[in-house]
């Protein structure tokens, strides 16, 4: 049971309902449970959505790599919600199921290439240690330009924040019927 109300559009103040309208316009779906939880602080949700949308829809980093990094963050932090939600997005982006299944063995599994391993090592180090070794950074620099590395850093940092919000609010995956 979430520790905060999960607000519907009707439960928002009239002046804040545009946040959900914009969400649906940009994403083509109703707001997710985390966004409906953050809506308890509507001014924060209003500020949160532009960066969330930019990271999701406006980066050069390959969507497959972005989703692998996010699923890795969820996996390492024990966030079932994040793993489940972004595994679906990863599949839609073209990540093979075998890569999701073998995520814990990414360093040795043959289903990953150098680019995927560099991203996953980076996501793992930042999530576990809050810093990046020179070897992991060098591997990224061999595969990506500075803009993509910056985008990856923002993705991993943002989703480390997201999993902590999910945990603080005790938000679990939504059960589908």
C-alpha cells in the first residue's frame, strides 16, 4: 500500500489538472503511479515533468541503452516497480529479452556487446558507489561522445532518484488484469 495518496486528475485542484493533461499529450497515456504520487506536491510535479520528458524523449543516447541502464538501476536497488516498468520500455525499444534475463551476468554474458557493457558498468558503479572509476569512464569514452556520456549520467542519476522516491512511498508494480 503506497504511503501517499495516488491522485486522480479529479482529485487535483482545478488549477493543477493541466499537469495531467500535458502528461497525456506528451506521453499518450495517463500519468503513472509515481507521477500521481508526486502530484501531492503539484508545483514539484510541474517542475519535475520537463526533465523527465527530456530524458525520455529528447536525448541522442540510444533508447535501448537508456532502458538497459534504467533497468540496471532498478535491479541493483531492488526496485521491482522500476525493473518491471522499464523492462517493458526496453523490449519496446528493441532490447532482446535475453539481455534483460542475463542482466546480473552482463560482464560475462555473450548477449552483450562493448557498448552495452560500458553503459551497464557505468550504471552499476554510479548506483553502487556514487562514483566512476577511470577504467569505466575510459570504456564509455571509447564508445560514446561527450553529449551521450552526459545524457547517460543524467539518466542514471535521475533514475537513482526515482527508485528512492518509489521506495520512500512504498510504490510497487501495478497489477495488470
